[in-house]
C-alpha cells in the first residue's frame, strides 16, 4: 500500500512550535509541516518576550530558521486559528494538529485598584517595548519618580532592568522605537520590586539577579533585615535548596552589604516578604499599600507567605507593573482544563473531558504544561509530544483527513487570507529590519505595526 | 584551560549531545535538571575540544581566556557547581 503523505499543522510559531517542528522533521523527515502563526512574524516570545538587552539569546532564531523553514517546513503567518480558520477545518486538512499557542494572558493579583490607569500587567509592558503590534499604541506614563514592580521572577527582573537602563544602553538594543523614545524621556528614578516570600524563595535566576546589581549608574538596595532568613527557609536552603536559590541568597546578602551610592542616577530596591493590599489613586495610580508577610510551612511542607498582623505601609508611585505569572486562555473548539489552564493531555496527546485521547490533536509548550521553564525546556517538551505523535503516525492510528492535499488548504487560505505571510515574506521583513539596524548601529530596528510588517513581507 | 557556560544559557541540550567526555551537567533526567537555571561545564573533565561552542545555538559558551567581562563570574560559577563532588561522582555516567 502506498504511504499517504502525512501533513501536520502546528499552531503557534513560538519556541514550542519551532522546537516541535524541528523535532518532527528529525523524527519523520517526509512529513509536511505547516506552521501557523497569528502575527506576521514567527518565533513568539523569542522576538516579543526576551528582553532587548539579551540579544545573544535572540540568536536562537537562526537555529529555529535553519531547523524548520530551512528544511521545508512552511510558515503560514498572519493567520489566526479560531478566527480565520477553525479547528474543525484544520482537522479536515491535516493528519494531525499540534497546539503550541502558549499562555497569552497574565494572572491577576486580586487586589483593589488593580485596574486603575497606571497599573499594568508586566507582560503588556514587555510586549510594548518589544514591538508587539497589538501594543504599539499603548502609552505608559513614565512621568512619576517611582515605579513598583510586583513579583520576583525573570519578567519582573526584565522590566526592572528596562526601566533603569540608560538611553545609551537602550540604543544598542532592538527595543521598539516608540519605547526607546518614551524610555529616553522617563523620569523614573526608583524601582521598588516586591517579593511576596523571602530571598530563598525568589524565582529569579541568579544570572538575572546578578545583572540587576551590575547596571551602569544604578544603585541596588536590599535591606539587611530582609536577607536574615527565617529558620524554616534556612533549614530548607541548607538541606534542599537548589544551586540557584543558594546563589540568589548569596547575591542578595552581597547587595545588602553594599554602601549606598547617593550619586547613582537610578535606584532599584528589592523588598521581600511584602504583598500588595491595594493600589490607590484618584483616577490613576498614586500609591500602593503593602503589608508584611512571614514564612510559614504549609500542610504539604511548602514554604508559604502568611500575613503578619501590622499596619500596611504606603508607597507613593505612578506606575505599577504586576508580574505574577502568565496564564493560558481556552482555544475555540478544543478541550480546556479550567483548573490548570492547559489543554488536558497525556504526554502531549490532548484528551477529551472523558479522559480519552482526541485523535490527531496534540499540545506542546506552555499550553501543554503551564507557563514554566526556560526556552530550552520546550525542546524536551517537544520531544515528548512529537514522540507521541510519531508513535501514532507509525501505528497508522491517525486516519487520512477528508481534504489531505496541500493545494486544498492553500486554496482556502488564498481566499480568506490574501495577506498571508510565508517564509519568504518573513525573510523580507527580517532582512529589512536588520538593514535598518545596520544603518543605526543597532542589532535590528523592528517594524511594529501590522501594516508595515505586511508591506515589508509583500516586497519578497 | 576549560570552557565555561554563561548566564545566557537556555538549557537547550545541544552541548550535552556533542560533549565527548560527558562533562556538561545537569543532564535531562537528572534530579536537579528541571530546577537548574543553566548548564555547567566541569572544569576538571573538560578537554577543551570546542564541540559545545559549535553546538550552542545562543553562543553562551566561552573559553576561559575569552570570557566577556559581563560573564566574568561564570568561570567560578561553573567550577562551584561541581565543587564537593568526588572524581568518581564526576565521571559516573
């Protein structure tokens, strides 16, 4: 029997989708892959999340390009699955569909005043400075002297750095032009970063934390009392603490011991065991009330923050960036686990509400495991999902779809999305941005509106 | 000399796959792998072959005499990750 051509759609061209495509091509080189992407540009958070001053990490895009588009995987960008084409339609055209849509929204704090103007999810600030077309028109008011960042993860570290880097340093990055202009005029002198738990529980990588202490013209302040660990944290750190947690505590002690530098242009203050209670202001953020916590051992042995009975403290500020985690949103016509905010799955095979595999539907990345891990985590994650998919393909478990031909999906998309962006279109965008970068001695100057991106793509 | 991995490591395991002496840790499946923020090169075992430098997709690996100043700390950090392990532990597969 002649083998029918396998055609797989991967939805989302971020790191998880890219690693999945590369892995599938290694496992089954004859498989045809179409990589769908909502935006006009691929590589997801590598382009739109990784901070502009971390250019070395952005080099991963060359590997993605080489291992996917360079090996025949097609890019179908500027197409939104669920809007431009439905899940059912994908299932009629492809042997399998792999969802790699990530976690597109942020967790909320659940405190009063969270939605006051001037209080933002840090992820929107990130999207704005990275030139995400949906956030180009957003205006961040940087006219106050003090900003407060809530959260102790790497997104909190990134936004803190972006608020304190000098214009001279920002000019050497691919930060979006609109953000460069706004940050150049920023009057923020102090960024206070609040961690709900203590130094031993901070989720920063030690590399990100170390960087905060090495910024040009920026003083870093940590209260020595804050780095005195409570007995439970001390015990945990000594017995089960990770290498990173031990390094973080070491770094924070070193920061706490540094003499203050009143001459510094900007200041970062890291405060621990503090939670927001309310964000206040008349029509916009003017202050945040915070309360103190202590570490308590939960019933499962985990170390949690527990409020201490005392009066709240008020910090005056004009900007609040909330960075307490990403969260996935449900996809139309695909099962969703409302408790864990992922597609219910077993080793990447998406499950129905009854717990049975939904034939031909897979998940990879944050939509599969939740928003955890770093870029490379997606490689192992993709290996698991693609392992399941390759096994199902090899067993003949996936039937031929009703409209299996490539020309059939192409005809449908040509009708609905005449401005679809292919690999050639993306290369034209990429080349244009790099050239603009060369002219300005910057790594890249991004196009940040959908219109500009589509115009550049059409010049391919 | 030795090679060292800097903080821009994304834990892509390409370097582990190509290392001929298995001196890059933690490895996928190791108990401390998921919690690790980056991978580290054991300076005692590294044979300076350069294979990992070629494999790294984000250029996070440097020869010890070529470490950019912003990653200076990485030499000590890589060594420290393995400190306290015996030679037998270091060379166990």
